[in-house]
């Protein structure tokens, strides 16, 4: 019996589970995307006003309900649109039903109103509207705030990422969309407050119902209906006519050299130590600048994992940096000595150490009490005593959020690190790719904290390796798109190759010294191995690697090279990264969308060879780890490139 062909969805996303259906609504100069009952990308004359308006229900563990929408009616008229539907959100313990009405008018107003009725007593951390302001044209720009007591004041959207809530007790927010045009968001039915969503790699400022300063979870009584509404009002006339579009093609311009490429690394966690050893030949071929291993002092098998790390280094010749997680039950000196003993038993000495403690793997609100744990200074002192003359890193093994809320004192460590994850608040395809827009703000905010200290990004991928906001990562038994899960099927598809290239490009342009892309093996990995979960397109095939393996291997080869400045005319659509290899310039492009893109390239002199990661050669790139060493497509001149959905190309001087 012939094997079923790999579907296009599996090639792109690693799963046949669909994302959502969307449609564009219009009201005069206003456009908006309707997505699963929410509004996204609300624009005026093509300029984004709001990133989104959504009605969300969360449980006591911050889990977001996926509502079942019924009776959806959409009317698109000449002068506006109306949307109505009912929705039910429930689990085995509780439920909520609500009716939504959305109206967009050509006069510049958009109304989103919801009346909700708890079907049971409803225990929640937050239930109600969320309003997202975008970053472009908003970061550090003026905002006029009207508070719930009617007082008005002028402020600015934060430039550097605020660790806490920058605005409380909000009734409305007003900002300038373009010269001569303002947008006011009126929020009624409860008090609202703002948090800087960039903390979690979300590309927005989020204004949400209720306050984190109030007790939560709280109970909404059964049968007691309540209404909330969001009204967007756009006023004024543009000061100048918008320039006509120059064409559909995206341009990427190459310039001169600027700085160097970061060292490209990858992770090997304790649970993956043996699997990585078995895949040592593929790790050696990818040749990352170093491996980031980990010993968790709370877990058994430390000596066994350390022995695997030692052997992995012996087989591959690749240096290893070791993350150490202290249990935080005794002094840092005692806990470091215990782990050092395990490493000596395995005859393993890392080339660098990053130290943290278990409580810093979890999230705490700013200025709230934390459990006892050793300080940054105490951990650094203990490591330097046990491991003299070894480079020492500190910061957070968790997300930027935690580093922002517990900054590292200057001068304590040789380098600073944190990780990022794009599926904290939303896991749909659009939201995940959007997170790359927040990287410049994360870099600028970190630099503002750490000064000129070397800056490393720890192992980061689409799936998360740990959950700072709950007891464990979220399960994902159906190969879906799940927030805070350690297994995301897109890691196996072209989607992850594009996202990882976009991440590396943003970090390189931000001047980071080292960037670790995911893991060598496992759910966050680049190398395929059979797992306890299904992997369509890989199980039962000749596949050896995921598409993102080639991004890791190709960029690892560029570690430390002089970086060439690139400028994409649409960086949220096509990411670009270039460097100077021994043979000449090398340009990487990634399509961050599900639609084909045509790219015009300027500044690449001479003939070149192009290698593509696309759905057309998926079978080849997953079966041949050495694909980037193959002949490739000869180009007499680099001028125009066609990129399929989530395709990645490397263009190298011939």
C-alpha cells in the first residue's frame, strides 16, 4: 500500500489541524480583520490604529477558554459592517455564555459590545475585553489618558519595556494615528489598566479589564449578566495625502558591514542528553558555536547527564556552556558544591556556566514578595569559588519578563542571558510571527539595564521549555496550536525555519553576542527522532531533520563573521540577514507569511548560488542534512527572488 503524500499543511505547519478562518471588513477608510469573533489589524487609510480588540475569558490558572461561536452573522454594507454572534465558553466545572455585537461605520467609529451571563458561578482571573495598541508609530509617542474618576492627563507609551503596569484606572486612551488624525478608545463596563505586552514578546501594549492589584481569582455569580463595550472613534483629516503605492514587490537593500554576527548555539537539556549523544553526528555537522547544556539541582541523574555532555563534547569538539538550576533550599555554596561533585564524578568541566535558581523560573508581579532564594551575588560568588576562571553568566533562564522584573546588578556576571517564547498569550500563526516585531524593544530595554555587558539569548524556540506561569507546560495531545506547550507542531514545519531566521536576524541586528536556537533534539529541536507524539511527515519516512536544522547549520557557519547591513521595506513580511563569508557576501531571506512574496534585492554584486527551504523541496531538505552543501541554483545576477509561504533562502556568492 502506497504511503500517503505529505500534505502542504504538514510541510508548512507540521500539522493538518487548521488555524482559523478570517475575513476583512470595511467601513469607509476603516478596515479590520474578523478572526474567531475578535477584531485584528484595525486600520485607517492603511495605517494600523489598533492591533486588536478581543473578548477573553480566563480560568483560575490563566488558561484562556476557546469559545464555541454560534449564529455568526456578518453584514458588509456600502458604508459599514455589522457582526453578531453568541458564544459559549465552558469546562467541566463552569461556563459562560455571551452575546456580541460589532458595528463599523464610515464616520470613523467601531463599536464592540458584549453582554455575558455566567451559566454557573464562574471563577476567573480575568474576564472581559482586551485592547491592543500596535508598536509602529506608537512606542514612546504621546497618549492622552482619561481615568475612571474623570481626570485627564497626558503621558507617553513607554519607550523601554515597563516591568509593571504603566497606566491604571483607565476609561479612555487617545493617540495620534497620523498628522491630523487621532484615535480614541473608550472602555466601558469596568475599570481597565495597561500592561506592556512586549515583556512577553507580544508586539503590543495591552489594556485589559480589571486590575492585577485587586484580588484574583474572583467569582462572577451564576445568572448575573454584565455588559462591557469598546468604542473606537477616529477623528480629523490627514494633513497630507498618502503617497501612492510603488508596487507589490518588497525590496531588500544590502549596505556596508556593521558589527559581527552573533555566535549561533543550540540547547541540550537534561532530558535530551542521551538523545543528543545518539545524534552527535548531526550535531557535529550543524557545528553550532557551542551547546547550552543544563543540570537541574532538583533532579536525579545529574552525573549521568554530565557524562553524556562530556562525551558529546568529545565526539563533536563543540564547547558546552552549562546552565545550573539551584534548588534554593540551602545556601548557594552548599548547592553549588553538591552539583560540582556530580560533575567531577562524570569528569565533565563546562567551558562556561550560567547560574540561576528555581524561584527565578517562575513569574512574580513587580514589588511582590518572592520566596527565599540566593541572590545574584551569592550565586556568582559560589560558582566562582567552585569553578575558578570559567566564564560566568547570569540573568534568567526564563523569559525577558522575569529579567525585567528582577534586573541583574552590573558587574556581577561576565555575560547576561534570558530566553523568549512566542506562544505565551496567543498561539495562532499570525500572533506567533508578530512576536518578532517586539525583539528590538526587548533588546533596547535589556541594554538599558545591562549597559555594555555581553548579551546572550538562551535556548529559544516556538515551543517553550518551561512555563513560568503555571505548574507545568500545557499538554498538546492533538498537534494543535497551544499556548505555553513544550510541543508545537510548527517546530517541524517551514514555519519554524522562517521564525527562527527572523529571530536570528533581529537579534543579530540588535548586536547580541550569542543566540541559541531551540534545542538539538526533542520537541524544541532541529533533529528528528521518533517521539511519544505523532509527527506527520516524519514518522515512517526517510526524514532526519526539520527544516529549521538548515537555518541552525547555515547561520552557525556564519558565527563571528562581519555582518552586512540589510534593510527590508516590509520587515514584518520578509526578514533579511547578511554577512561576509570567506567567499563573499551571503544573504538570507525569510517569508514570514502564508502568501508568496516577490522580493527585489539590491546591493548583491556578482553571481551567486541559491538554496531554498520550501514546500516544493520539503522531502529533500528533511532527508538531507547536508542540503546546504549541494549544488544549489546558479544565479548570474541577484535581483529578484520568489519566496513561497514561509520559505527561507540562502544566497551565497559563487
